[in-house]
C-alpha cells in the first residue's frame, strides 16, 4: 500500500521521518510518496485533502476534521519553543509588557508564516488587535523585517536561533504567553491521517512514526545527511538546536498531557471565535 506523506524540510521533521522514508526501519508493507513543503503549503494541501498523511498546524486541523484525524506520534509540542514576534531595534515602544504593547499593535504590519499556522492562532489570542498581517514563507520573514517591508514578523522554526544575530529584537514570546496562561506545553504541529484509510493502517502508521523517532534518537548520526541536505539553515549547531527544541517525548507519544494541551487550545479557540465547532473525538483510536 502506497500513501502520500507530507512534511516540512525543517530539521525536526526530517529527523523524525528519516528512518521511515529511507527504510532504516521495517515499514511493514507500506510505501510512502514524500511531498515536502513549508507549513502553510502543507496546510493548503490538507485543506484540499490531497495528502493521505501530513504534518500540519494544529490550528489548521480545526478546519479539517471532516477528512482527517490526528495521530499521537510525530508532533511538535513542548515548552519554550513557541513563535516569537520580532522587529528592528528602533521599533517603539521597546517593551514586552503585553498590556502596554496591545495599544500599539494595531498600527503594525506584521509578517506571519500563514493564516492557519498555530503561530497566527497564538498571535490572535494574545494580541487580538493585530489585524494588519502579511502572509509569507516563514524563512523570508526576518529579511522582510530587516528590509522594512513589514514592521514586525512572527518567526517560527530555526529562526528562533538566528534573529538576534541579524540585529532583530524580541517583542513578545507567544510561547511564554501560552505557557503562563495555561501551564501546558505548546501544541504547534501534529500529524493528521485521512479518515477513509483503514483503521489498522492508521494505527500502523502511528506506530511506524514512533519507531522512526526512536531509531533517530538511538542512532543520531544516521539522519544527519538527510536533515542537512533539506535544511534552510546550514549551521550544524542551529540544526541540532532546532531538533533538540522540537523533537521530544511528546513527539514519540503525546500522552495525557499532550492531548490535554491540544484540547485546551481548541477550547480556547472556540471560546474566542477563532475556530469552528469540532467533534469530541479527534484522535485515531
């Protein structure tokens, strides 16, 4: 059986899926047609139900429950790993105080990595007055800020580790906002699988992704070339920091706390009118 599989070229995803797609583990009769794309490209494909299995934003999944269910393996979820709103140092006011900053935010043109990214979801609940947004590929946001194409940028992935070296400053860490508000890890991206795939295959895919991650952790050198050749950022220390931040025990299995964080995100989103009604059961069983 051959399944289409979408994930990003970011180090966390290529680290997670290397053993699976390069057959370092037994795929138990399954074949995978890999389609790489940035987070919003994958979200767009999933909206069209083009992929059998895909990494997507937890935000985007809220609109796709008719076609997809969530797996418990492969997620990007954790602490101190959320999106950061950045700007050039001369942007005023130079404060990360949320109450003071809210009155200023409506005047800013903010680059975001996509309408349905979890980054934009968190921006919406933390700073609801931030309405003037420009969508662009996440890897272009830092330069857009530096070139004054936008006033501020919402950065994700490895840009967390590069913005300061480019002379940019943090306005607000939206991950810190989430953790302070909820006390839970931040649900960034998850793995969704089409509902019409047989249940036994869904569970097998979930197991294989888990085994792929366990193999990557047990054999850290095995995935290095696959990760490096797809990474936007070639500095090895940045690549490793990215993996260390976004691949963890929640990636192997969400567990009770991980599931609670995902469900809390949807409860807050529904309460604030950011996402539609969702079914009670969203995970593969």
